[in-house]
C-alpha cells in the first residue's frame, strides 16, 4: 500500500545514477531520458518519457509509456491509464539495467548522531553527501546539516573540497545567501551546519507550474544576481547555478544554496599544476561553453548559468536537450538556441535581449559583471528598457523567431530598444528555400539514374533489385512463393494454437499475415478465434483474481493488520480486469472501499490520540509547563493520519504560544510596575522574575526572563557596591553610628534578598567597633575628670604649625571623633585638636589599649575586629586566639 506524499521516494539501486533519490512530491511525475523529467533515467533502453508515477490519495501507481516496457517486481507494468499498476513500499521498478525501489522515508532509520544536534529528518541527498534537518541544542534553533558521505571521508581531495565549500559559504553574509554557521568533524564524519530554509527550490516550483510569469522570473533573477554580485565581490565563483540551488522562502526571499563547487579567485590562480589538471564541475544543462571545455573560467560562467536558468523558467524547458550529458554539453558549445518567444510569446523583447546577452557563447560578449546585469534587470522590471540592447549579430546564441503568418520578425521600432545589426529575415528565407530546392532536385536525378529503364521502368523491378518482395493485392500478379509463405505461417500458427489456444506468439503471426495478405480469410478467422480465446482466458484470470481477493477479504475483514493486503489484492484484480468494465468496476469499488476504511480507521485513531494529547496539553498548560505541552504536540506529529487534523493542531499550537506569552507579558508588566516602588524597587521586581522562572516552564521566553533578572541583579550589585564604599568611608572616620545607620537603611532596601543577608554580619561588626570606641572615649573622660592633666600619650604626634611632638590629652573628646591635646612641656605650644582618623592605626590601637586594656574574651574579640578593620592583621590574629581561650 502507498503512503502519504511527504514520506515516499524512489531510490536508484542499480544503473548509471545509482544512489540518486527522488521524492514523490507531486500527483504526477514522469520518468525517462528526457532532460526535464522529474525522475531522470540515464539508461540506453529508456524512452524520453518512459513511464509515469501518479498518486491517488495515499496510493501510488505506475503506467508504462514506452516501447521497451517497464517491469514492476519482474512483471510488465500496465500501459492502461485507467488501470495502472499499483505500487507498494519495497517494490522494484526496472527500466533496462536501471532498478529503482519505492521507499517509505518515515520508516528509514536516520542512522546518524552528531553531538550538540538532534537530527529531525533527512531532507536531501547529493553526490557528496546528505543534508539533514536538525535542531542545534545550544542555540535551540533549526538548522540544516550537510554531512559528507562516508565513502568520501577517507579521500583527502573530497574532504578538502567539502571544507572549502563550508568556508567559502561561511564568508558570505548576505540576505540572499544561505548562511553557514559552523564546520566540524565528529567520529570521522565531516559536516557543516547552515541556515535552514523553510520553503522550496526553484526546481520544485518549475515542476509544479511548468514555467513562470516574466514578472516572477525577474524578481527571482534579481535577488539571485545580487547574491552572486556579493559572492563575486568576495572572490567567489559559484560554478553551479541551476534551479535546484535557488531556494525560495515562504515569504518570497531567494536564498542561494550549494557552494559545493564554488572556488575563490585566489585558489583559481594559486597552483599552475591545478590549472593543467582542471576538472569540469557543474551541471550540463546550465553550463557555460568555456566551463564545459575545461578552460580557465571567471565570474562570467555564473552569468551564463543564470541566463540558462532564466531561459528554463521562461520556456518551461532547459536551453538544450540530449540523451546524454555529452550531447547537452556539445549543444551548449556548438548549437544556437531556439528563441524564447517561440515557446512563450508573452515574454517582452527586452527580457529576451537580456537572456541572449547572458548566454553569449563568448564570455567577453556577455555582461561584464553582475552589477551591469542587475541594472538591466531592474530597468526591465520597471518597464524602462532604454539601453537594453540586443547582442550584435553573430554573437547571439538565439535565432530570430518568426510569428505565425509573418515573413519578418516584428520588433518595436523605438529608440528605447537598441536592436543591433541583423540581416533581413526575408533574404535568409530566400537562401534557405533555394538550397532546399537544389537538394531535392539532386535527389530526384540520382533516383532516376539508379532506376533500371529510367522513369518509365517497372517500379517493382527496383524493389526486387533492392532485395524487396512485392506483395501486390492483384491475385494475378502475386508470386506463388508468397502464397506458400502464407500457408507455412498459418500452419505454424495452428500448431501453436493446438498447444495453447490463447498463444500470444500465434496471435502475432496471424496479425502480421492479416496485414500483409488482406485477401486471405483464414488468418483473419484464426486471429479472431485466438483473440476470443485470449479474451476469455483473460476474463477467467480476472474473475479468478477478483474471487481470490473477495475470499481473502471475507477471511480477513476483521483483521486490521491485513487491510493493506486486501487493498493490494483488489488493485491487482482491477489491473487484471483492464478492458473488462464490469469486473474492473467491482474490483475498484472494493479497493476504494477498503482504502477509505483504512483512512477512516487511521483518522479515528488519530482523533483518539489527539484527544489524549489535547488533554495532556491542557493539563501541562494548567501547570504552566508549556515546554511539556509543546513536547506533547511534537510527539503527535508522528501519529499516522495526523495531517487531517492540521487545523486543530495548529490552533492548539497557537493556544500554547498565546498562554505562554501571556504569562511572560504579565510578569514583565508587573516587574516594570514594581520597579517604580520608591522604597524597594529592585527586590520587588527581582521577586517577580524569580517567581516566574520558578513557576513557569517556557523555554521560548525563558531567555528574556533570565536576561531581565540578570539586569536587575547587576543594578543591585552596583547600588550596593556604591553604598558599601560610603559606609566604609564613614567607619574610617570613626563615625560608627553614621556607618551603622546607613547600613541598616541599605539592608532594609534589599530586605529578603542575598544582598541584605550579606550585610547582616557587617552590621554586627560596626556595632562592636562603635561600642569599643565609646568605651575608650568614656575612659578618657573619666581620667580627665579625676587625674592629672595632660595625660601623656605613648606615641609621638605631629601637629601642623608646631614643632612639638610630645603631647598629652588635656580635655575630654569632642563629639567622640576628636582628641583635645596639650603639650607635655607647659608653654611649648597652645592647645590643639587631633582627629582619631588622622592618627595612624597603630597609634590609635595603643591609645585604645591605654584607656581600655583587653581583659575579657569579649574585649579580645572586640580588639580582633578593630585590628582587622584597620589592617593590623598580626594583632587581629593574636586577639582572636586570646578570645578563644
């Protein structure tokens, strides 16, 4: 039984193009030796249009169109268009020495794994390798992976060419060029990843539409030319422009593909030996003459190939045809091209002139570069054709076209179109007519000279002299030998009929005799009998086949696993009943019934599966797990029959996106609102994004949410760092109350966050430093009240404007931050003030211990904090050890 359109393909197993694959992506595809055949068969025994594969629903059929015949699983295929041979997966189609197999792509194992990528499906296969659709996990994007065939991986030349292809394409960053992301090697497999084009190729478009409108062609050609202009400016010649390599997205954007034989100008001239052994690379149907001859080439081969591609799209066929690649190449070199307007009269003259110049056989007569070509294409597109000149006579590859009923090519006589210099068409026709008459006259004279007796001789004599046998319808003139021959043939036919009343060989003999000897009745009578026998035998066989199918149907009608075989049997019966309308109709009806039943059963199962999937999606969305919902939806894509539910599936996908985007947008709006809070802007906004990321599983929006949270965290880090510096400055000035107050405000601003927690310990340290400092200040005040003044300091003090260094405390501290000093030697200097912050840390430590000696473990703990704060690391360690004793 056939399968759906998007999974069936024909793979050439044997023959000249072994390994080639052709997807059955249309309702009707011809195969044969014709160059434009969707399924080319490069076999000497193949006709130009040898067979046709058609699709009806989920089933495929093959009709033979040839003289040499087509075999399906060793049996001749049907020639009847109404009853073609049904095809099933695994069937072998043979044309001459070429053998193809019908393959179900959906059941083909991909058989390849590449780290960092999830292979989704195989989308193409070429001479060098295979192209897969894949998801790049690190970037969560769909890409195309081109993997070099294993048989070429050990060949250094092919590997180098493969890598050159990737690097050449990777250098071209242009909207009309498929972008290459990476080239790498894994487990002896060379591959590169590139942009995935969600669309179709120009070849596929031609296969569907035959040929395109000039306006559409101009748009495609312009975009392609701009891509090539960019490539040429970067020193790259494509070398293989053809419809296959021109991709078109669903939005109509052209993407130039397959730089597989692209070569840079630098590489072209790098090695003289390479020049001497230059290989001809490209596709024959679009190849420039100098490229076909293996000569040195430049960017103008791309101009020629693009012109050949435009010709194909305008006329519906390639510029030159032939049964072999050699014939096509020779035509490009030697033959003139039929005029475009002969096949498509609606194509404007200016566009014909452009294609003519692009396809000039001599490179110097073509457009000098893509920039000039683009200018003419844009003029033609706008209808301003001034300056679009026809190539000079003798250089054009296209002969003038004559319209029906005209003796002269009509061209608009306007200054906008430069027509060049041409010989008058009427004069050319006159020369051609004279030559034809001369040849005919010579042939007649030669025939008369060779005929015995001249023109009045017996015409039969000539035939006898040439070895022919005259089989006159006049009984009086018929030779006796001819009657004997007829009798012998009739007897031979009778012997064959005795052995087999429906003998095919006997039918051929009698049919030949009936034509050669129309006056003989016996061959005609026997022929009618044998045909009647053959018809009867065919009917018996058809009835037997239909009965066998009916019996099989009755036996297995409850076994769904056998439904495909039931359909196959009725289709075989339909083919066997070709020409027997009653039997064929009965077989067709039963085959159609079971086909519809299979489709209905498949649809029913798909609906049941969809019901479960939809419920799972709803549950996942209710739990805000939109990733699980999407996964469930992707899993449904593998369910047979799901394509009938496409509208529902698309609607559900849109619903998932809408719900997921809704949660994200609401979180975004709430975060923006919280950022306006005057007291706690960052923590509140952060909490919104933290809650969103914890409760919503949505990989499509997660990146934006994480970026928003990261931006807020950066703001918080910067704000805290700035405030921490200000607090540290206050503490350095021994303004521990101010520092602690500022820190409490900062902690409150970031309440409930890591920034608040990180500053709790610092607030405790500031409290210890403040208490120690106040104890020292209080002790100084007590000594001032009760002791002798000044109280000598255990260190020297530098006071500006005084040479005195021995000072003592003469009064209580002013606002806890300033010492009031008097000189030890009375009268040496007036009183002075000195801030704690202006004293070296070591001197302040001696002052502290002078007035508040460390006694208890808590004292040592406080001094450990003070020493650490002031950078007295050794003292800090000493006090830390004592605080633990």
